[in-house]
C-alpha cells in the first residue's frame, strides 16, 4: 500500500527523528560535543553565518569557480566528444590515452596545476575544467557511438546527408547520455572544488570548512556541510530541469495507466 | 508493362564473426510498375536483407538490384521498417515530414503534406505527440505515413504489421489497402503471414529457408479494389493452403535440426 501523505510524513519525519536522537545523544553525553556539536547549535551557527553574509561570500566564491571551470571543461569536452564519436580514426588514436588519463583522480594533479597556473583563481578554475572535460568527453564519445544504428539507417533511408544526419539523428540520439555525463561532471566538480579549496584558497566553502577545523569550530564545519548538501541538490535539480527543457521527448506529460493515486 | 524493379542474381554474404552467413543466394525478381508484390518466407531467410539492398542500405555481394527512376524528381524508394524506426525525439509531425525535410521541401509545404498523411492514418489528434506517447500500432502508422508522405517511386515495407496484435493488424491491413488504392505505387511488401500477403498482394513470392532463394510464386486472383471481405472467399482459403503447403518444409528447415 502506498499512501502519498504517509510517505511524505515518513520522508520528512525520519530525518527530524534522527536529528532529535543526535541532540539527545549529546545532551546525555553519549556523543562527544567537541566533535559533534548539538544540532541546535549547528542551526544557530548556520543562521548567524547566513545572516551576516559569511556563507554567501564563500558560496559565491566556490560557485563562481565551479561555473567557470565547468563551462570551459564541458564546452571543450562536448566538442571533443562529438568529434571523437563521429570520426573513427580519431577515436582509435586518442581513446586509450583519454581513458588512461581519466582514471587519475583529479585531486592528485592539483599540485601540478598550481605549479602551472599559480596560486590565484586560474588554478582552481583549471582543475575544475580538467575534471569536467574528462568526464564529459568520455560520456559524449560513448553517447555518439551508442546511437541506435537503426535510427542512422532510417536517416540514410530517407536521404539524410552528413550534416543533416548529425543534426537530426546523431545529436538528439546522443543527448540523453551526454546529459548524464554533464550531471556526473557537475557532481564531481563540486567534490573537486572543495578539495582544492582545502589546500589552495583564501575563500570558498572548502576553505571555510578547513578554517573551521583549524580553529576548532566544529559547528561552523557542520554549517559548511549544510551548504555543500544544498549545492549538490540544487545543481542536480538545475541540470534535470535543463535536461527536460532540451529533451521534451523524454518527459511523460500524459499520465496514463499504471499510475494509480490513492490520495 | 515495364519492370520497375529488377533484381538479378543477387547474393548477399555477411562476413560475421567466425563463419560467414549467406543471407541471399542468387535471387532474381522483376516487379512491374504498379504491382504490389508480397514476399513470404521463414524467419531469417533474408527478407529484410533484400529490402535493405533495394533501399541502398547494404551493398550486395554479387548481382545487381535496380529501381528504375521516374521523371518526377521524386525519391526512388521509402522504407517502412520492421522495427518502426521512427525517431523518439521527433513529434509525429516531424517524423512524417522527415523525408521531405531531408529533400529540402520548404516547411509550410512539407508540414501540409505531413498533416494530410497523418490524417489519413487517423492520427490527427496526435500530430504534436512524441512516439513514447503512442501505442505500437500508432507508431507503425507513423512509420507508414512517413514512407507514403515521402511520395517515392517504390514503397518497400518490411513486416510493417509484424509486431501488432491480430485485431490491430486486420484494421491496418484494411487501411493499407485503401492508402495504396489511391495511387497504386509499386510495392515490395515483406511478411511472414500468408493471409496478409494474399489480401494485399497481386503476387506472392515465396522464399526458402536460409540461404534465401526464390522458391515459388503465386498470382492472387482477387480483383481490385478489395477489402478484408475477400478473406471469406473460398478461393482465399484454397490459395492460403496452397502457399502453406509450399512454405511448411521451409519453416521447419528454418527451425534447425531437431534431435
Ligand atoms: N548486419 C548483419 N550482419 C550479419 N548477419 C546478418 C546481418 N543482418 C542479417 N544477418 C543474417 O542474415 C540472415 C537474414 O537476415 P534477415 O534479417 O534478412 O532475415 P529476415 O528474413 O528478415 O528474418 P525475419 O523474418 O526474422 O525478420 C540471418 O541469418 C541474419 O542472422
Ligand atoms: Mg526481417
């Protein structure tokens, strides 16, 4: 039995219950308050940092880096992936190299990137761009190669020429998988920026958390975690909405059969 | 009558992994202008391969297959795919107008033509729907409309009703007869259903199990225009049985050796 009201109550109630349990555990001394600040304190701290603009400033710094790096990396990755997916010889020549580079954790090359791009914004944007590029190029190549051959045949049967084939069949056919790559890349970009800011920044959410640790203020660390969680959910939702816009054929806008509402 | 389609000595060998597959073995076929010829044969005998060769999608290993061009500046052929192959990312309208669009027909003109065909296959209220919103039968109607709207010299249809339930098939067969009746194009129609072949075709050509060769052919005696009522004619059952007799051994052969 599925009751949407009960489901919503469960989905909201369970985390509230857990947070209550956490508060209780600290009050009773089961958890050490030096590592796990009580939720009440976290919420108060979060509210203070939100209203005095501290969080906004750090968030803006991180988001700017992510957006700039993601835009560069995604554009380059998309172009390269479309080329690799379409031209077989290019794929044969470069795919092994790209796959090999792909598996290197991008955080590992951060020192190298800082050596090349210096300590300023450029190195942070570059590391995000690199991380994004590899994920997008690999997924885009696979997306293009994976376009159902039947649709390509249908295109040929109706006289599509090279460019028409690309615009009408290859690109839309590959789009869903390309978007999956973009979503993965954005998630990774968030991880990478936090790590980069831990060691190589004077602002940003990563820096903020690192600084809170250095100054032994766990409640501020937790406020930082809340921001990261919110950013993750927000980016996921934004990509999903853009995806629905760009690929309306994937959306089921005609509810029918199967979906029974017990409400 | 002049031959619209001439297939002579066509052999098709797929290289395949391991051992090559001989899909067609010296197949020859002449189809006069305006004839509706049905090809019947067991699964895997090379029917789709023959249509793909005619549509210029795969080359033949030896022999020649040619469709005589007309003077209308129209495309030579349009293919209705066994697997529908309509584009999920295009609306019904965009799918049906696809061939015209590829040929550079201006938008208002191609959309008018497409709408007309969408109407004829009874999908007007789904003009702007995406394929995922359609049932299997509706999708294949789109595939059929896409081919007809392209106004080709020759229509190539590969088991267009193969994946549909019995009732939908009957309805669509009747619709197909009427659509075709309008301008009586040359048609090569592949099916594994004998009754469908007799109902629709002027001639039924039988293929052997793989490697596909032509085994026999039957002329359908019913006059045009016809409808599904000919299925009640005793001659229909007679011809149907005659073809089944000839096909049976091939169908059994196609199922492979049994212990
Ligand atoms: N692209 C391909 N590569 C290799 N072998 C193929 C290919 N296409 C078809 N074949 C083989 O050629 C033979 C004929 O295939 P084809 O699709 O033409 O049969 P069919 O008569 O249309 O069968 P069905 O009635 O099941 O649709 C089969 O044995 C098939 O495995
Ligand atoms: Mg077939």
